[in-house]
């Protein structure tokens, strides 16, 4: 269940097909970005694009290490933040639920009309304009029972709510499985290796800190 939710949410955030990255990062820590690219069968830039998108939403964390063999460039190591993924996923569902609820509210107060001959449906405004008579066949409209549409939306809301509570179960499991003092772990991974070598840092591969460039979209 956990893995399934993680994949679903990664696809939502980084685009369809990107969920394979969950297979590579799941239950692991600090995975070398070149290894990720290899396992995904992608170029390093394609891989970084996915990782940056996830990093923008805080779904992955990184640490970097200077690789002295390759001239002091940095290599990044990535960790999937499962907890953050689930929390964000749940929040997005909560959002969707409230949208569906407002649609439902509209459905309950507005009326629709129907020509039973032509199986045509019109809004109340349109029905008024047509003087409550079908423009195709002349039949008088009948008031449409919105019960079916309402039921449909209620079903959607129920599904979303169920999924949301399943995600909450996974969140609770994650929290329970973690030792209580584990929260400052973040800090450790963020810092780069304090350079004990005096060798000056050469150009980093591509733009250095992915998380620091704030590419806020929307
Ligand atoms: Zn008609």
C-alpha cells in the first residue's frame, strides 16, 4: 500500500512514468544520482529533472559529496521522504474533496430539464429561454431528477475519503516505525561534506544546489 501511494503521488507531481524512481529510492537512503539514472535507463539530466521537481515539493532530500577522483565535482545522493509524500498526497485529496463538495452543493440547488423524446438535457436558464418546450421535437420538458448526478458525486467523495484514510493509516505506521528522536536527521543530510581537503572546489556539475533554486510554478 505504501509503495503504491508513493508511486501515485510521484506521478502526480513529476509526471506520468516517473513513478519508477520510487522503485529505486524506496526504503533506501542517499542513493547516488548516477545509479538512479542507470536504473531508470535515463540520462543524468532527465533524472535530475525528475529529482528537482520532487525536491521543489520537498519530497526528496539530498546530500552531496565532493568526488576527488573526478576533479572535485559534487555528486548528489538522494533520499525519498516517504512521510512528506503521504502528507502532501493526503492534503491534495482533502482539497479535491472540498471541490467535489462544492459541485455537489450546486447540483443540489440547481435544476435541470429534460426532453424525454430526444434525451436532451438543458439548464434551467435554457429551459426558460425555450419556454420549457424542446426545440427539436416540441415536447414539453420535464424536470430532471438530479438524484443520479448527486449520487455519482457522493460516490466520488466517498472514494476520495476512503483513500485519504488509507493514506493516514500508512502515515501512522511510518510515524510508529520511527524512533522518537529522529527528527533532526534532516540537518545532517543537508550539509555537504566539510572539506578537509585544501584542494579548491572546481566547477560543479550543472547548477549546484537543486533545492535552493526556488522554481515555484503555478
Ligand atoms: Zn425533444
